[in-house]
C-alpha cells in the first residue's frame, strides 16, 4: 500500500447535542424534539400518536437524552480524552433551543451562547478544530407545535436569525460549518429532519419536499451569510449516502436502482452543490403529484448559496429490485431494499460494506468535484465490560480498519478527502432507538437503557487503536 492520506487530514470524532449534552432544561434552554422522545424502539410512534402533547412523565417513560452523558457539565473531561487520542477536529452540533428557546424569539439566550464559547475555548486549548452542525435533529418544540415544522416558510426566517447570531458570535472560533444534518433523509424521516409527522401517507411526499425546499433556501442563505461574516470559512452540506446496488443484472432492476439512487443520493446534493433542481426530479414530482411552492428569488438564492464541500454519513449500502416479494420487503437495511447475500450485518441489522464507502466517495467526487468529508461512520454494537474493567471491542476495530482502508483506496483513486470523524466517538444516546446499549464510542460511558449508571468514562481497546491511526496518519492499518 503506497497511498497516503493528505497532510493536514482532519481526523476526529462526531456527536450531536441532543444525544450527549443532557442538561435539557439548564441554562435557559427550551424544549426540542429530542426532549420529548422517550427511550426505546417504539418512541417515534408513541410521540406521533399523542400529537406531541403528552406530559413528560419520568415514572412512565425513560428520557435518556435529558441527561445524555452529561457533556454539558463534563465537556472538559471529554475533550481531554479526545485530545489524548490526537483528534484534529471534533464534530458537534449546537442545540437551536439552547440559543433560541422557542426558536422564534428576536433575541438569543446568552447562557446558551456562553456554553458553546466555553466548549470552543476548550477545544482551542488542544488545537482541535470544531466542525459545527447548525441543525442536527434538534428543531425547537415550539416551532413544531406552533408552526408545523419546516413545512412552514416562517422557519427560513427563524433559521436565518439563528445562523446570523452563531456566525457573529463564533466567527473567531469556528471555521468549518455544516447546515442541515442528513438533509436527504428527511423524506424517509420527516419528524427528525423536518420537524413534522405526516398527516397521511398521501401527504408525506408533498409536505416533505416542500419542507426540503425551505431548507434549501435556508441553507443557501446560511452559506452566503457565513462567507460574508466569516471570511475564509468553509460551509458544507451533510448527506446520508448509501450506494444503491441492483439485486441482479436484470436491466429493469438496474434502472430501478439508478432511479432510487438519484432521488435519495443525488437530488439534495445537486441542489446544494450545483445550485439548481436537477432535471430528473421533474418527472418524479409529476408522477407523485408534488407541487413545490416557491417565492420569487428562491432559485437565485439557491444558485448563489452553493456549498464549499460535501460531508456525509456512511453506514451501509442498499441492494434493491423493482418487484419485491412479500418475504423480501423489510429484509434490507434501515433505508430499505432487500438483503444482500454477500454482506454480514451488525447487531442492529445494518449491513457492513466497507467497499461501499469507496464506491460512495468515487460516485460523489466524480459527480461534483468538490472536497469530501466523511463525518459519520461507525459500528453500533453491544460492548461487554470485563471483570478487570477492559472493553475488548475488536469487532469495532475490524469495522473501522476496513472502512478507513476503503477511504485510503479512494484517495489513491483521486478523491479529494478532507477528513474523517467517527460517529459517536464517545458513547451517546442512539438517535434511532433512544438506547445507550447501541454503543459506537472509543470511550465507554457507564450509562444504561434504563437511565442508571455512574456516567464514568473509560477507554476501550479501540481508543488506543484509533490513537495510533491518527498518530500515523492512517498508514499503519
């Protein structure tokens, strides 16, 4: 192996405020979507069935993100551990409702702003570059209940006010920004991405794509504001990316896979990077009765607010076919499809495909020719604490090693890759299930699904392995 990662490659880890901060009602913070999501696999249905109006009842439900892993109070300890691993960057998000408790106020909450000042100052102490996600599944609850989430055009105005405050406050401390987390997942998970629960399956696509349009405008405005307020800043989009494989060589299945890939993987990327709606979306909108309401000037804003780079999460590929049997439906990954007979899966049924990451990098770079940044990748697994306190997570090391090797191959292919932040570098609450038992971290946190635990931190075997990866710039794999 002769290929190398570039000098200055940004190695690090990634998190989200709602999954690790805790302190959900401290420092003037308002409620957001995550604050009313109980733990457990049925939490999304419970929330939507009750119309967001049920009382928070600790005697009936566990709300793991209320405490998270208490990063709000223990950030210095955690950042010191990141520095020990040699992090060059740390991806975190800002909780919108910590800055604007309801989301629609005219003035921000100073206590919330001051908290992130302290976090950024602590990162700077160790020369760790912050990579900040502006909106990461943390829509203020008031904006969901009062305005209907991103279906409502008013959220563009509220978001613009929010980002203006962030850029002005942190212009000396943060260079790298991401606008919306996994924006293309919104049509599959509108509650997370767009802050609304579809009234019916018939309205889901119309409302989701309308909400996406509002986010495209908001993102483009954020890019323009960021470049104006913070000269030299780099502002990217963030996609969830999964190559779509045809189940076989049947041309109908190959065509179907291509169409699915264009809608899921390419549509949002085209708008963010090329600054325009792609031609293929017109037929999709027509066939699905989708009519996007735009205001004068929207397309110009989108054209003038293209991103500087693409960041994306990669956990799995997708294998699919046009006509699935009843037995095949639901046998694929989190994002659909059918089972791939050539791939193993994680404890949570996510198929493991490191070659797919190389494919993803080549597809993205070939299409857009802008720098890429892998900002989420990792293995959610059950970890066992041995009697001596050690956690021997060789399965995680194996997973990450193969994915990092795939990235190195993509660099040799000619892909311009900025960095890599492993997801959940410290154990945190799972977004999809609200569990602590689904662990990704290099750092073990003593907290459990029922909310119990000391919150003490300890280093897993993978902690020392990743430290070596960073220190050698990925050469010793």
